[in-house]
C-alpha cells in the first residue's frame, strides 16, 4: 500500500490514528547534530534520541495491539506489542554506541598523541 500524505484531520480508524500520531511525533523530533570528535555527550544524545524514536514507535505498536486484541479477542497478548523497538535497541544499538565512542576517542588520542596510551 502506497503511503499517503499525513493528515491532521480526524480519522475514525484507530489504526490510522495510531500511525498518524506516531508520524507527526516523529516529524517533530529534533535529532542531535553530530559534528566534530565524538564524546560522551554525543553518545548520550544518540541513545536518548533513539529512545525517543522507540517511545513513539512502541506507543503506536501498543495502540495497534490494543485495537487488534479488541477486534480479534483476548487471545492476543499485549506484552508482545510492548516496547518492541526499545527491546531491540537495548543490548544492540545501545551497547555498540558507547563502544564506538570509546574506539573513536582512543583512535583520536593515538593519532594526536602517538606516545600517549588511551585509557580503556
């Protein structure tokens, strides 16, 4: 199905409402600007930004799950619609970002100060 322009008009379909609200919230997000040498603030900003994206998407997925449970019946376990993106990012992207930041910092120190040992 081809995407359509986002409308702020009311829609009686709760699935459309959930997706529209998520889309508008994602459009409103201000992501951090990544410039210069990465540091701990960049690391925190990146993780916080991904958490904000996950919060928006996960809320939409949970809303959709609630509608599906209402429509199909109580055999749908809402825990399967809860924090799915956050769960995927946690332990994956959230663990690689700090490692990458430490690696870049170590590379910078090694390049800039070749006789200085970077702290791990």
